[in-house]
C-alpha cells in the first residue's frame, strides 16, 4: 500500500463535488449577482481537488501513526511480559483487532506482515518497508532502532520495549499539539466565512444593495478585485496555518 497516493472513496468524491458546486454558485451569486457566474470559478477546481486530496492524505497518515503508536505500545508490553520478538508483534496485532475496525490500515499492514513473516521475511525488513512507504518519521525511526537493536545484541527485549514507550509518548504529545492546531484552523475557517455571511445577509435584507456593482463594467471589475483579494486572503491564511509537527 502506497501512502503517498490517495484515491477518493465514492462518498468522499460526491460530498466534495457537492461542496465545491455550492461554493461556486454562492460566489457567483454574491460577487456577480447570478448563479451562472459561478461557472467561471471552474478554473479553480483542479487546485481545490489537489488540496482536498492532500488533506485526506495527511489525515490518513496521521491516523496510521496513531494506530502504529498503539501497535508499538502493545508490542513493548508483550516484550516485557516475556514474549519473543515475533510472537510479541503478532500478539500486539491481535490486540489491535479489539481497538480498530478490520478495514483500518494498520490491521491490513499487520495481516500482510504476518503472511510475509510466515514466508521467512524478517520483521525488521517489514517495519523498514512500512516506514519507507508511509514516509512517516516516527515509523521510520522505530524501524531503524529495531534493526540496530537486533544487530547490536544485549537485552534486546528491554531496548525495543523502551524505544516503543519513548516513541509512543512522542506520538501522543504530537497528537495533543495537533488537536490545539485543529482548533485554530477551525477559527480560521470561521473568519473566512464571515465576509460571505455578511454579503449574504445584506443581499437578503436589502436585495438591491449590490445591484449597481452587478450591472456595469466598473462594478464587475470592483467585485472581481474583491474576489481576488478574498482568494489571496484564503491562500495566505492556509499558508500560515500550514504547520508541520
């Protein structure tokens, strides 16, 4: 499974198309006085499509890391309980079946790893492969530490269990930070919607208020400039909120 590519599910695609259509029609009506003008916004569709796909891809990766955290914490607990490395990993995979739906990415990965381990492919190679495919730092770090620990010898179970605890705590901390950022992003979206709500309210309560701007070239030019300014503000706010943790 390649985590750098995302294919829209049917429901996601339908909801996205409906949302974009409503947005374009709303922009056409508010800025140019007619729903048909929203058709001009079709030029922005590829950008919105790409952005939505990126958002869903990032959401999927974050969910994978969360699931991986539960996997390695259970893995570490099984090692401390005296299981061998391979059996501890399989036990951790079984534990996850009680936490997640069968369609969860981590359970699909566990199922694939189990099959490959039965074909004598090493666990460190499988973890490294997962890290390379997901391109997630925490998964790659654990795979590297796991491989190094197996090569160096010593109290292998304790080393891996401690590493699992440390990385698990780090992922939990990053998840808490992400929750705080989500709140700020929600505030940003609300602030971006306020101008549209104000324009919509004025249009409903005073139907002729914007008519002078819709019926002459200068007015259309002014509203086009306002739309461009609004789009620029949106892009800048998205750039500011694009924080990688």
